């Protein structure tokens, strides 16, 4: 099992159960899992914690995940962002891949989640 004891992973998702499922899947890695329900909370975590990776939901109220990613990448272009979405076709449009590293299709497979994060987390 991966050991990410020193890593901070930020889950940006407006639905608590989605966060809880991801937190459960990531628990064995010992990573510190943070949760933001919107862009304001994500930015607060981003400014007060050393975030190693973001798991970003695409479909969010107020501002979608892609818009959030564009703003967060302006703050730190090296920050790995992995989208979690039920419909990746919106994301795969030309030019959008500058704002994320990877996409995980919902429902998320635990092994694919761990493998994908492991590729990008430092």
C-alpha cells in the first residue's frame, strides 16, 4: 500500500458523500485528506496548507471544476489536479488539458484512484 503520510490531498466536491467515499478509499495511504465544498474553501485550504494534489469534481455549483482549476493553476502551475467526473467529454475539449493532469471517471475504482494519484504525487 502507498504511504503518503506526509501528503495533503484536497478533495473539492460539493457533495459530502463523494468526499466520504474518497476519504475512505485513501485512508490506508495515511495521507491527510482535506475537503472543500466550493472555490472559496479550496482557496482557503490552498493558502493555509501545503497541498500536494487536488481531486476536483467537475460539476460544482457557482463555479465548475475547470474554472476553479484555471484559477488554482495561476497560483501554482505545478500543482497536480485530477478531475473526478461522470462525463469527461466536457473536459477533453481542446486546450482544457493545460488545467489538469488526469481524469478519473465516476464511479471511481479504488485501484485506479491510487495508481493515478501515485503518478503525480511527489
